[in-house]
């Protein structure tokens, strides 16, 4: 069976790490048909539209999408793409790997980030000069969907600790609904859990990351806390993610376009290749997904590594080493 994969490198280092992931997938004995689409800052400059209609259609029609990185046009590119594939959950695992100089080597946390609402609705306006507003939307349906996904994910992947992140003492209605709904889901499953105010949680994650397993978060909190956790394990070059919906999915590294190193050929492709491993899991190629993860782990431990991890290897060197290990 052929799987059609939309490949959208996007901006900056997305142009460098996305081909690396495709190369790794091509090295496996699986029938993938890769079709590339354009999106991002340069496309907007050239055409006036950061996400052209043909790219939208490509993602909608494909069996899954590999996305690289969004830059200044993130709100016009990655948010619509996540919606086009119907994703409601953004799964962001933050793991420390042997051989990588991690601040907290005991970290093994999966952020289950609500992917459709919160403050990422794009409902913003300038009501008068110098006064702007943003509408934060939280619904019972979306809160239920993400909480069910999070508790099921924890059970299926043997995580004992589940934490519901919120700020319901301040955002009483919106995060109040998120928290109340997630706690109801836990009660239905007779599942153990903790709740945590997201500001305090940021501190506790740094001090005691081993107290946490699965963290179920509203949208913005999931975006921020997963980046914080990247800092605990060696940087953003190591965090993959899956945007999961009922019928389709999009896989992307947690990092953005990294304009400071874009074009130099030294971006760490690990996060993107690990995102491709999550794509393999999604299609049921568990053994191949594990092989890719093991290959990345071997390379992280034994080199070569890119400058973000203290090495001097290029993106291509690391990709070739991963394929060699496969
Ligand atoms: N590949 C992830 C990416 O491009 N991140 C840039 C960004 O601004 N993302 C916002 C988000 O993840 O919601």
C-alpha cells in the first residue's frame, strides 16, 4: 500500500531538516509517495499568500504531512495546516538521550497540547489606536477531546503521572472549564492525576522533571512548557511532535525556523527525523519507528553531532550517520 506524504519544508532550517527526514524514510522498505508543497515567509513575499491553495489541498488530500518550520508567517501557515489535517492534539515528547549534555537527564515527559483553541484562535483586533484584544476560546468539547486523548495516551504508554496544567485561579471561566472537564474525564476513567497552576508548573518542571510523565495542557501553555522542557534535555533540536486528528496527522519538529543558523547546513535534524519516526508509528510501522529512534539515539550518543550539541558536524553528516545506523 502506498502512503502519500505531503512534504512542506516551510521556512529557514525547515528547508534543511525536512529533506533529511525524507531521506531517512526513503531508506526504509516502505512505499511512500512524497509530494512537496510550498509555504511560508518567502512564498508570501513572492505571491502574497503564505499558504497557497495547492499546498492546502496537498495537505488535505495526503495520508499525512511532514512539516519543517514556520517563521514570521506561523499564524498563516502552521495553524491552518494543523486545522486542515483535523488535528486536535499536539503530542510533544521531551526526552533526555544518553550522551547528550542535558541539564536534567532524568526528563521523560510528553506534553499533550490542545491544538485548536485557547489563545491561538487568531481572533484579534485593534479596537482603537493603542488598544488591542484577543479572544481566548475554550470549549467543553475540545477540552474533553484533549483530556481523553491525554489519559488514554498515558495508559497506553505506561506513564504513571498525569498532570493537568491550567490557570483557573485567574482565567476562571476558560481554564475553569478546561480543568473541570479534564477532571471529569479522569473520574470517568478512575485515573489518578495531579493538577498544576501552569506558572508554578514551569518552576517545578525545571527543579523536578522526574515528577512528571504526561502533561495535558491548554494550547499556549503546551507550546511554552514544551520549549522549556527542550531546555532541560539539550535544546530544541531534540523535540519531535505529532499533530493528531481522527483521520489524518501532521508531523513536525517543535523548533521553528532558526533564522540565526538557516542556510549554514548545520541545523540538528534529530527533531525532524524523530518526527518522521512518529509518522511511522502513526501508520503502524512500529518496528521501523523504533529502528529510526534507535539510530538517532546511537548517533546522539556516539556522534557525529551538530554545533548545538557541541559538535561540528553538518546536517548532512548527521543524516548520513543515522541512515548508516539503520
Ligand atoms: N515546527 C514548529 C514551528 O514551526 N514552530 C514555530 C511556531 O511559531 N510555532 C507555533 C506553534 O507551534 O504553535
